[in-house]
C-alpha cells in the first residue's frame, strides 16, 4: 500500500474548475488501468475492475490506482476520494465507480 506523505498539496485550496480538471485527468488515468466493456455496436458502455463488488477476493485493493495517481501528483488520496464523494454525492467503494458513476459537470 502506498502511504500518504506529510506534505501534500491541499485539495481544499483547489477551485471547482481546478478540481474538475484533476478529476477529468484522474478518470483518464483510470481508463488506462480498467477494462473497457464494449457493446455490440463496438462502443464502450462502461469500465470494469473485473471484481465482484459483493464478494471481492481477500487481498483485493479497490483503491490501488488512486494511491498511485495521488503519489505522482503529490496529493492525499483520502482527501481526493472524499472530495470526489462530496462532488458526486455517492460513496466510492471501487475505482470503477469513479469512471462509471461520476459525471463531469460543466463549470
């Protein structure tokens, strides 16, 4: 597990526009890590982590990519997760929720 360092960028100081830009970038990053599910028209319907959320494997880490992304960006991953939950109004139990259930709002 990647630990949060002591001196991270403060997400609360990000404007709504800066946060949305970060969220857009994070969703793009996740799309390189998750598996696209393509329909019969060859269009991506959604992205999957491939794990049954109701019965995950014992050692599955549903937030490993958020930790990697935040380590590269010098962000606190708990804070980013909390801000995404506040922004979207949903609880994030897996990264595929961030791609599939968090629409980007226009500012």
